[in-house]
């Protein structure tokens, strides 16, 4: 069983889709259907990681609200270490 869906795409989404269709000799619809099916098969971004959230103690009770700060500091520390090498 199949279903018909009509989508309105912004130019920045449609343009690469149309270019891929032309390059592969396929219709826009075929490329869109293939790309959408691939995205659905991959699952929701982060869904695999989300099932592990909260399963271990990080020792930082404020990790959720300050995760950007922690990631930024870790990146800074890593880059500083590379400069010393």
C-alpha cells in the first residue's frame, strides 16, 4: 500500500534534490522518496543515545543545563594540548 504526500519545499532544500535527480536521471519525486526513506530508516537524530541518558553518574549535577559550557571547555582543553605538542 502506498500513500501520496504533497510537500512544499524551500528553495535551499529543493535545489540539491533537483540537482541529484538530474545527475542520476531520476525524477525529483523518486529522489525525494529515496532520501526520505533513508532518513526514516536511520531514526530520529540522537534516539540511540537518548536511551542511555541518565544511566550513569557523571559526577556533575548540572550537566544538562551547562552541557555547552562543558563541551566548550573540553574542546578548549584539547586544542590547548595540541598546541603544546
